[in-house]
C-alpha cells in the first residue's frame, strides 16, 4: 500500500465532469514484422500480460480515506481483469486520419472508472486510408490518469510495454503476483490522524530548509541579477470554461532539423525551438481568426524533478515554469531568441529556490478544500472572469531513439495526448521517437472547431523557422496525413466536423485523398 503524494492527489481533486485528468499515448504499429506477418488481439493481450509485473500501477486501484481527511492510497486490485482494461475497436470505412483523431478524442474525453486501476488500452484497427502508415497497420491508445503517472513515468511505462527486437521475450517475474487486501476504513482514519498530527512539524522542516534559498532569491531580485516574473497572460479563446468535447491533431518534425534550428540561437534548446513553433502557430491561427492579442502569449512548461533513483517509479515528480511564446514577434528567429531569454530567466527563478522544493509545498494543501474549490470554480465559471496565469501548456516527453516492438509489431509513430481544464483549453504534448519529434495538441472542440487548420499552422511555423535558419526541410516526409492544398496563412473556409460523422466537414485533405484500399483486417480475434 502506497499513499499518493499531494501532487498526485491534486489531479483527483481538480477533476470535474468536463475535465477528466487523464492522458496517454497514441501508438501506431506495422504488424508485418511479427511472426507470420500478423498480430492477433489475443497475442496483444498475452504480450501485455507478460509485462504487467514491470509496471505495478497496472494492477493498482485507489482507495480513498473517509471524508477525504488525507490523501488516497494505491492498493492491489484483487479483482483485476486485464480484458476489462484492454478493448478492441475498429474505424468504419474509409478509416482515415481524421476518423482516428475523432475516435481518440472521444475516448480521451471519457472519465476513467475510479473503482478500478486508472488506465485503459484501446486496440484500433481499420486504418486503411492513412497514406503514411504501412498497409495493415493498427493503433493502440493508452489512456491513464495523471494521478498515476507524469510524462516521464508514462514514457517508462511505454518502454516497459515494448521490446528492442520483434522476437524478444519479456523478463519473467521473480514471483507470481499475489494481491494484498485493501485496508479497512478504521486503519485509513488512524493513518490520517497520524499524518495530520505530524503535518505542522513537516512544514516547519521544509520552510527551514528552503528559507536560505528564498532569501537569496529576494536579494537577486533586488539587485537585478534575476528578473521578476511577469503578470497574467492575455486572454484568448482557449482561456475560458471548457466543454466535455475534445479534438486532437498534430504534426511530426525531423529531430535533426530542429537541432540545426536551435543552433542558430546561442544557448537555445530543442524545447525552445518547439516553443517557437507553437508560438508561430498560435500567431497564425489567432491572427487568421482576428483574435491575436498585442501582448505575448505565455506557456506553462512542466519541469521534471525526477531523480535517477526514481526512474521507473510511478506518480508525478514535476515542477513548472512559465515562458513567453513570442506571438507578438513576426520574425521566427527573433521569436526563438526571445523565447530563449524567457526560458533562461524562468529556469533561473526555479533553480534559485529549487524546483523540487516548490513541488514539495503542494503536499500541505488540504485535499477536501481543493475538491470543493475546484467544483465551485467550475460551477461559477471563474475561468471566464479571471485573468489566466498562462495560455497553453507545452510538455516534452523524450522517447527512445531506437525502434521498439510490441507483440512483434514495429512501433511506427508515437503521439502523446494530454489533458485540458477550465482556463486552459489547449495543450501540446511533445514526444520524440527514432529521429522524429511529434507535436500533438488536444483542445476543447468548442474553442477549436478547425483542428486540421491549426495542425497546418504548426507545420507552417516549422517551415518558417527552417527557411530562416537555412535548414533543408525537404528530407524524407514525416509520418503525417497529406497537407491540404491551401497555404497555411489562408483563412479556413470550412470548420472541422463536430459531430459523430468524421466526413461531414469535407476538409481539403479528405477531398483530395485517394479511395481507400480493401480492408486488410490485420488484427484478428483468434
């Protein structure tokens, strides 16, 4: 039995019916590398079952303390049923990229069952009309609660589910899994009483430990060695109360090209280059809608504080910084330079006190009060009345740069899917795999009815940066759907579909795509 940290538990407390605190990975596979050139659903189940011991969170559920007097605990699920968590679905004909995005957006918008381990895996076949995927490919969508893992532990989980070769066997568990029974309510109340009794002493210890760093920070701010953090961010369409509906899309970019781009600005990182792409995309998108603020948009960027000895552990080990997106700057390299200066200052502020120490302060926030506060804020629509602290989130989850295999099938592409909440209706998840970097966004469907156009804006922002940096962007095409024929700066003429019918929007990509081939049915029930 392991108690959730305050940071982990906060994602439970802040969850509302319209804002499930879950996200995950959309992975696409080529089964031609598997034995016999095909993968069965039973084979996927068997491969996952053989790896359950590598990630204990797969078989752990939550048990809450009565009256939420303390944070919940992870306990073994004595009724764990793998087939409940792994589902098998298929896209209807023609099975194109937009249909896949709509299906995954629907799944992401559904709250997870809090009485069971907080994850689901959907095996999705019928990807017959996605030109950049090998014929016969299938996808999986792993959706897990943020209380169970952050981006880095999620990537560790993805790695545990894969092999380095198509014929590798997973390591055997040291001993058979035997679930332990959950604690009685009386035991949970006794633990809560002890934790709450010790809480003041723990707070004094943390304050005593961080007080010298706080004093040093104040001195650096007075003497101008560090710049004080800016105020609130400008309001956009994405900074309001969200609905229960989602859209998903994104683009892939060559990692080598991004390395060359960031080298044009001294000290810049790949993260800075990604922020410059997001800033350029938002500048184009909001500008085309006549909604670009004069002030620069701000992004919240999570910072992992996970230590080497915490690799493979679940839960959240993150702090955060806020950086400009330079949306008021037209020149892409000038925007990158401004972002680099902003991230340098933000990192210096975080380092002055210590990102880990800042994260530790969250443990002293009362859980019950957070639950009531989140519900009240949602009911009152406070997101529509207060200034947002930031406009969007851009989180980077570096992945492996060598090919991975699942049930013998080669992993072709990996995309991350994040969560949104009131006052922050647009999130970008950055993942890298085998020399390619993917920027995938999740947005509220009422705030962004044209996700394909925003995906074009991301591509256009990268193209602008590449041209300005003199980078050759004509290498092998990234694994993305065919781009619509209209230029990225053009005003969208039709909205993306917002109903259950994926083809209702009749986007340019759909109008120009070729007829889908006959369904290959790569995953069979046998």
